[in-house]
C-alpha cells in the first residue's frame, strides 16, 4: 500500500547498555511506546546506559513538534529517579540538536553522535 509509513524496532541487550535500533518511522506514539519499553528493560536489567540508533530513520517524516515532544518524553522517563545516560546515533546531517536540547534542558543526560564508537566511549565514562 503506497504512502503507509512502516517501522521495525529492535531491542538489543549488551553487557552494560541497551540499544534500540529503529528501522523507519511510523509515528511519535510508537516511538514513545519504545522508550517506555526501554525504560522497563533498563530497570529490570539494571542498565544505566541506552543507545538509540536512528541511522535507518527517514527524518523527513518527523515533524518539528515531534522532535520537541520526543525530547520532553526522554527527559520525563530517563531523568531522576532513573538517570539513564542516553546516546543517540544519527547521521550528522540529521542532528539539529533540537530534541537533544529539549531533553537536556529538562535534566536528561543525552548526547547525539554519528559514530557508534564515540557513543560507546561517552556512555562508558
């Protein structure tokens, strides 16, 4: 069916972090659901680090207000008392820092990267 947005969300548990790989983008509600599921996994497995891999997301489908709401939701879920450090992986050309700044201004520990090794170095500090 033409015009239908689809996505695939993959949760990968690693030694000291959870990684979520997003393939495509359906809507902000699905993204929020994935964040809530990630928080549940992090609490159960006692992860204090999370990587959101957005390399396979078509950013042209994401509205500006969705970026704002994503930053708010990240701060709400992963700020105190949870304090989970979040590295966001995305192509450099798609990093406008808007959602990152919204989340950070509300207390989240979040930083965007275009290289996974840089992200791993940062979350392991």
